[in-house]
């Protein structure tokens, strides 16, 4: 008889249309398993594309996004070997739920600015709301979602759009605080990927949904992820999942091929750090020159003139919803402003080496949670 251990594909359904799609994709249905204590989910079990798949939905039927976390938590507990999380629709549902429910009246209206924005002279976002977001779920607005002058009634900038369409990104600890995002992030599959990349003690940090709202989704200027999450020596890798189809039409990722290599000038030359005042109090963020190693261990090589990244070589990626792009921490990449009428939601988190011999820098903008446990372990 089949049991909970044989299921490796998990799918959470909240809408009845999703359940119908899921049922349609099953090559054959299995009988129900004896229920587990405290698990009030319903399951539809079967074969999908040569694998055993479990489709979970709330006991109360299909009725709303608030159930996603509950269903995901039950499912992760009941099916220990779910590795292929067909969770994209659940991540979108959870994202929508987060956008619908965050309170606007207490929000500081922090806007996400990169400090590289041409022409506006705005520094990189660095207020307390941003700096303490490493172990929270917080919402950063698009600068273009606000009126040029403050609302005279409130003295605050006025939102020109519903809040759900005004957020640039949600971060930076979805992987620890939201069950659907946790299931997709701290998974056996990602552990296997990290192992294949040579990580000894991979730690997950800086998880976020980047919304790229239609019409206003801000550009992400060319950068290397190890500039932001610096370890000595560099070790960061980005996991980037398209939650919606991303392509040249809606501000997808643009990669500079080969730009992670030392000979192409791939060293980390600048770092994004916390800025302190003369009294040592953190007052913002800034870019500083990197005086530590600029290349991952084993990749050290000198720059060769003429081999640097060129704008005309940028590869604009076509990424189908559900696909994963792995981003080397030294590779130069960017995305354009989304001037189209299609949003481009993506979920991304980063992994750094937490083993002895690699040091996470105490000046990095994002610091480990205060509970002393360090960043989330990927190897359980
Ligand atoms: O999704 C994007 O637009 C940019 C993502 C990115 O650059 C990153 O995660 O490092």
C-alpha cells in the first residue's frame, strides 16, 4: 500500500479552478491515505508525469488565500519527501494575501530606491524599516506610485494607485515567516542544488518577492549580489524563481555573460553597507570600496584588458513561470523598468556559505536575526 513517504510533488489549491487543473494533470488517482492527527487538509493523490503527487486543499473547501499557510504547514508535516513543489500558484496567492492585508495607516511609506537611479539623486533606501527587515515581512513602495507633492490633508506622499499595485518588493524573510515560501525555500531540492554547487553549510537570507508592477516597476541597475551579501571570501548565490512568465516585454533579468570571472573584471569592488554617524549610530546605507577578497575561493584570477562585460552582450532572459534561475554572486545582472501592462512577479532568496573559513561581514546591510541562531540552515 502507498504511504505518505512516496509523494514527492506537492500542489496547494485554494481556488476550485486550480483543483480542476490539478485533477486534469493527474495520470491516475490514488486512494486516500489514513488521515494524520492534527492534519485537517483534504488531499487528492495520484500519478503526475511519472511521480507521485499530492494536491492539498483546505478542509473547509476552496475559499480563500488565508488558508494557504495552514494547508502548506500541514502538507509539509505530513509528506516528508515532497521535493518538487508545484507551488507557484500558492506563492502568488500568498503574495496577493500579503498585499491585501498589510496595514497602510501604520506604514512609514518607505520607497525602494537603489541609489543608482539616474537623475533623481535619491540615496539607496536605508531607513530603519528597511534596515530591520532582515527577519520580517515588510513592504517597500515604488517611488513612481506617489504624487510629486505630499497630500495637504496628511502631509504624507499620496499614493496614486491601490497599495496592491504600488509595492516594489516584499522582504526580507519570507523564507522563514511564510509557510508557502518556507516550503519552496528550505526544501530538500534546494539543499541538493546547494550540495551540487559545493556548499558545506548553506544559509538562506534576503528572500523577497519582486513585483515589477505594470507601468511603474522600477529598474534594478547592474550589480553583483555579493556586493550586498558579502562574505570573506565571496560565496553568495541567488535563487530566482519566475512566478509569472518573464521576458523582454516585461522587464525580465538581463545577464552579462561571463562577467563573474576574474579575467572579465568580476571582482567585488564595491560593497553595500550600513552607514554610521560620528557616534557610531547606524543612520542609513552606502556603497564603499571593497578591501577584501573579490572572487570566490578557487576562482581567483587577474583581470584581462578588453574582456570586461559589454552592454551589447547582455542576454535578456526568457523565463517561464515556475522556472528557477541560479545567479552566481559575482555575475553582473540587472532588470529594466517595467513599462508594459503586464506585472512580472518573481521570488528570490540568496544563499551564502556559513561554514568555518567564510566570514559574513558585520557591515553588510542585512545582519543575522537577534535570536543568535544565525541565518536559516538549508541542510536540515
Ligand atoms: O528581479 C529583478 O528584477 C532583479 C533581481 C535581482 O537583481 C536580484 O535578485 O539580485
